[in-house]
């Protein structure tokens, strides 16, 4: 190369070469002037659908994206920038941003610098508190607290006014919720829900060619085609930015076209993202088609990858120089410079001046961003993770202003659930769901078998009849899509109540909660939320129907998801009041909630003796709710404090412990207090310690597994609270999968195990 490399670019991987290539290409260009320079509204080149003004602005957006990448690689080695997965070679995605609207929700690939720079043009500066695209991105690169997208928590492409919902280093996990958002746009009209965006909006979802092979991507494509097959609208534009490689693994040439061009249910468009003049028309056609037909549309956008996967990817170590030079020759910025010169729209001097001016703006923004404060306090880091406004939640949970509708749904005042005899858990959950649907017209319940059948345990029975197929409906058998739909409905302001048929099935789709739903508030600095109440039929002790998938007793995968709320009732009245609070947490604070329903207690009616009705409860009036973290204490039958032995438990462990307490009193004379935690995440450590304070002995009955179960959290709370010296035992499940038939009861705690543990404390 004969072109001098700017000093600050030297030694920065292949970035210096690509930087020099552009200036050299422009200076060495030898074409002659055109017959006429196109005016703003004229085609930039003969036959192109792209006009001159649009080209110039797209070119500027491409240059902004490129220089942000170059700046990041220079300043990374100076510890001033903390993210170097760049967009170089993908700048053609700016065309998608130009042709879509800023109110079209966008879930973006991490190589979306061009898209973001162009989308910023959609809002006049005076109508948004956002900075320009350069300073906005610089603050994010620098992990500054002033970063408008994430508040310095991660480098994300995100913007509230631009309707770009933040993603981190996404590998396909955003496709299900993009699909869900597209479905939600159409669902809102059917239930009369006012959308926060125009009714004819579409959803933009971009990803790489390597990501298109991921199971999570495939499930979204399948669900979109499955829905379209039934002639239901799914206005999602899947944008596959095909650069031919995933980190270091090459995509077989032609694979994406072969895989998607004739897939039923996905309408395929192909466009050249390396050439603005040539590619613009097909991108326009794809966006228009998606908006007009409301069908899932697959835009196969040709791109390339310049400068490696990230700043730490030294391609020269594993890729030949000849191959690298061939890739760099396809740089879309070289083609854009050629278009500017061929059309006469810009001179060499104007292009080079714009190039250097953009560089200076990016480095100046980076220098300013480096001066801004970063996160230095843990409280600031965690602030958006789990918002909780107790008074507002309590007021919302107790709000009762739907009496007339409620009487109509239940069939008159005499048939209201609080006017009925005490009932078991499954019935009370069902009644509470009917109440929630009366209270929240935007509530939706969906999952496998939940509609006409009423769920495999009839817990959702008659909801479909009462509220119709628009609000209670079956989905395809795919937990990932169920939770993707939930996020989409939440994005559009609805209250989703997805059902996961069994706890073990949640593990199939855990990342939709862990990596996506529960992280959105954190990575968007609480600008976006995914409120939902996820119902899961859970835990062990089913008789006559078992095995690992139907008697899963492990909730470890839920316990360590930051920001998630997990409640587990053991009786009907608790279930009703807990559901009201969970719904309020979702509505008021945008929380992602899990409601674990103990399957073996669904139909439980008796406690100590057959026919005693000891586990039936009256339905609590609709203005009663349960405070987050509030447990229930069962004192001994004589009303004493029960300090001789305190049993901490939850779920199935509660009635087992109550039965065991009678036997323990007969054997040892101990008065036993049974403490039902009810809330498993977050654990109410202070309340646990308070209950332990007066205990002479402690038993922890945890129906989960020995490793990483709730019991470990209880022990930690008690020990850190200063009461770890109390004699205690843990009754807990074994570290094994659950077998079939009677063998299942060998691996989970039993009433006899509780009694034996108490004996050992004697």
C-alpha cells in the first residue's frame, strides 16, 4: 500500500489496512465526469431506485458506522473503549433503516452501526433527548453512565424513541421475541388494545448467516411459517446479513439461499447489501411486501466482514493474506465511494474530506465520552434490574373496580367464588385467573392445551369459553415460542400469562427468560420492560404419573436469574392472593414473574385424615392480595409459639410438615412451628432470620435437590443472620433425576424423613 496510515491507526490489526484502502481507492479512481450530476430526487445511477439525496445520507451513515469501528479498535488498547464487535462490511443495513419507520420495533444484530446511524435521521433532534448517533454510540462504547441506551451496563444498539429494543451479543435468541412482537401487533387489534406504535407497523429482526442455523432461530422461522400457514398475520421482516462466516467457521456458499429461498411460509427476497445503488430496490420491495401483506418476510442481504469478528480476532493468524485482501476488496464503502464518483455527486476531495471529518467527529466524541462518569457503585449497576414500588404494587393488587363485569363472568353474585364453600388449589387458581381476566382486558393466557381442553389438569377450564379465542388460545408445542410470544405481547403493552406445561419443559426455553426477558430492564436502563406472569405446573409427588419430565423438583434454573420473581403457593387462598400480587408486579414495575403450581396439591382436599377437608380454603375477596416476600406461619394447634422446632418449607413440604409436626409432638413433646416461605425468589432473608431467632431447633424441608436448592438459601440466611449455631437438619431431595412409579418417592423427601430428621435432633 502506498497510502500513509494515520499514526493512531498503526498496529491495530487489519483496521489500518482497511482505513488506508479507502483513501487510496478514492485518490486512485480514474473515471471521468458524468454527463450530468443527479439532483436530489434523481436516480443516483441510471436504473437505480435510489435517489441522490438518499444515497448521500446513506453514505454518511456508512461512514459514521465505519469510523466508530476504527475508533473502537484504536481506543480499546488504551482502555477507553470496551467493545469491538464491529459493523464493518455490514453498513448496507442502513438501507433497511431508511426504508422502514422508526416506529417499527427493531431487534438488531450486533453489526448494526449503519442501521442505527441512519435511523437517527427519523426523528428531528428537537423532538428527542437523544444525542446524535456518533456521541450516542461513543458513550456506549465507553461504558459511560450517560449512555442513553444502557446507562453504561453494556455496549448495545438500543433506543427508546427509535424503538430499538436492546440486545447484547445476540446469537439468535432475539428471534422468538421478534416473532412474538409481530404477532402481538396483530393481536392487539383483535382484542381492542391500543398499541404504542402505528397499527401497520412491522418488526425488524436482523441476524447473521451463522445465527440462522441456531435452533432458536429455526424455531422462530418455523413458528412464523406455522402461523402464516393458518393465514394469520405475522408482519416480521427477518433480515439475514450474510457475510459468509461465523467467527472462523465459514458458511457453505449458497447455503442461506438454498435453505430459505423456497421455504413455505417465508417470503424470500435477496438484496445486495454491498452496493447501495443495486440493492436499494429489493430492500424497498421486501419492506413494502412485509407491511402490505403482513406475512413473515425473509430478506437475504449480502454483506461481508471487514476487520475480523472483533478487535481481538487476529485473522492474519488463521486466514491467508490473499483471502483477506479479496475480502477487503469487497468493502461496501469502496463501492459507495465509486457510486459517488461515477454519478458526479461528490468529488474525490469532497469524499476524502467527509471521510476525515467523520473520523475526527468520532474521535472527538470518544474523547468526550471518556471524560464522562462510569458506573462505580453496585447499587447503580443493579438499579434497573428489579424495580419494586411496594405501595403502588399493593394498591394495584388490591384494586377492585370491575364488579359488574365480574358478576357477569361468574354468572351472578350468588356464584361469585368468595360465596362458594372452601375449595382446593386447582379451583382457586382457576377462579383467580377468571378474576385477573376481568380486571385486565389486556391479559392473555396461552400455551399447550390451555384453551378448549382447559389444560392437562383443567386449571384453565372455562377461561376460553368466558373470554374467547382472542385472549385464551393454544400455541404450537414449543416452549421457546411460548416465551417469545410472551415477550412480544409485553412489548406491545399487554399482560401475558404464558403457561409452561411442566417445570422440566421450562429448561427447554430457559434462555428466553434468563438471557432475554429478565435482562431487558437491566440492559435498557429500565426504558423497556417485559412484564409477564409465567405459570408452570411444577414439582414432584404426582402418583400414577411420573418420571423426570412430569415430576421435576429442580428450580435451580429459576433461582439464579437476576430480577426474576418466583412464587410457590401450597393452598388455594394463597394462590389467589399471590397471583394478584404477581400481576401487579408485572403491571406496575414491569417484573418478570414465575408462578410455580404444585401439581400434587392441585386436587388435595384433606390434611391429616381422609375427609377432613383440612386443605380446602375459602376464596379471598378480590381486593385482598399478598405482599411480596410475605410468608405464612402455622403455629401449633394449641396456639403456642412453637419454638421447640421450626420447620422452614414451601410447596408440597407444607402439608407434609404439618402432618409430621403432629407425630413429632407425640414422640418428643415439642411444639412445632411450620414456616411456609411462599416466595422463593427473592427469599425474604430478614423474615427467615426473625423466625429462626426463637427456634431451639431448625428443620429445612426442601423438596428440590440437595445441590443448589432453596434450602441452601435458607441456611445461608440463618447463618449470616447469626443463628447458624442452632441445631438443624436439612430434609432434601437427592441429586438425581426422578424415576417412574414408586421409585420416584425414594428420591424426594417424605413425611417419614421429616420425622426421622427431628428424631436426630433429639
